[in-house]
């Protein structure tokens, strides 16, 4: 992927993510449920590994870290991505650097290692089991 | 490489590449040394239709992006519920082109 494509996509996703979080923050503040966008959840009725991420991010914004961890541990990673990446890219564009592109390339290389990727998949699987367990009131 | 081999390659592998890239691939093959013929034949290309099926079934989890090798985008797709469902649907239309692009890149690297 070229630098230009990556920056455009990541900036778009980051800003869209921020808008979605603000919308969910307001909705959840009024004790209303945000619109369910998860296709997997709508089709199967079961949560996907990243279901509950927005709830988790809203809890982080309220400073309730334990609650956030319980809702979905991936919320911390998503929060970092949404909070950091758009501004990192903007800084790169302003100062005409490519530090984010280099970081992304090395991250991809790191994740292509089969052991690293296996560990990553295992972690996602554990989070998914945790989500399903919560949904079925096992936890 | 002689024209007959290049044409044979184009005929048997056309479905793996974007149609507008085929003349460039043929030209590149004609300029390539004959000794690379076996290597060019042995490269395994990803089937665009298969990737579309994978994208429809597992695109929500970013599996299509992981298979292509876009690990970063795969992680982003996985963590965002398939980009709130929108990215999943957009990728159903993009993934075949991306697979063909990836196949071309693979061939280009092997011919370099």
C-alpha cells in the first residue's frame, strides 16, 4: 500500500471513529443504546470479538478502567488507535515526514511472523470467548 | 522469452490479473530471460473469486485482508467490527481488484 493511500484511509477511519465515539458517548449518556452496526451480531445473535469496544471506550473516557476492561479489553487498543493515529498522520502531513508509514510497515512485518500472528489470534479468541461468556451470562 | 510462451502464460493466467495490466505483463515476459520460465510458472497466485467468497464469509473479522497480507488493515477491520459494517461491504467490491493487484506485484517481484 502506498503512503498516500494509507494516510487517506487511516485518516478517514480515525476521524470516522472519533465521530462515532462522540455519537455513542452522547447516546449512552442519555441511557440510550447506540445503533448496532455489527453484521455478525445481527446475523448470528452472538457477539463478535470487537463487540462492546465502543462501550469500553466510553468507560475509558469516564475513567472507569476496570469496567472498560470487563466490557472489552480491545477497547484500550481501539482507543489508542482512534486517539493517536489521526493526529500522528496530520503531524506527518504538516512536517512532511513519513514516520507513521514507516511504523505501519514495520508493524506489518512484525505481525507477518507466524508466532506473533498465532499469539495475536489466540488473544483475539480469548477476548471473543470472554464476550460470548458475558453475553450468555457465564461471566 | 518467446512470444508463444508469453501468450500461453497470458491465456492461462489472465483471470489472476487486471485486464489493463495484461499487455504490460506480456511485454515484461517477452523481455525476461527464458531461464525464468519455470519460476514464473511455479508462482502460486491467489484466486480473486475465492477471495471474494472469503470476504463475504469472513470479511467482518478482516480475514480477507490478513490473507492478502494487509495485516495492519486486517487488525483495524477486526477491531472496528468490520469498520462498523461499512468497510466489510465496501471490501466485497474492492477485494477482487486488490487480489489481482497483489498477484501482479508478486509476478513483478519475481521477474525483477
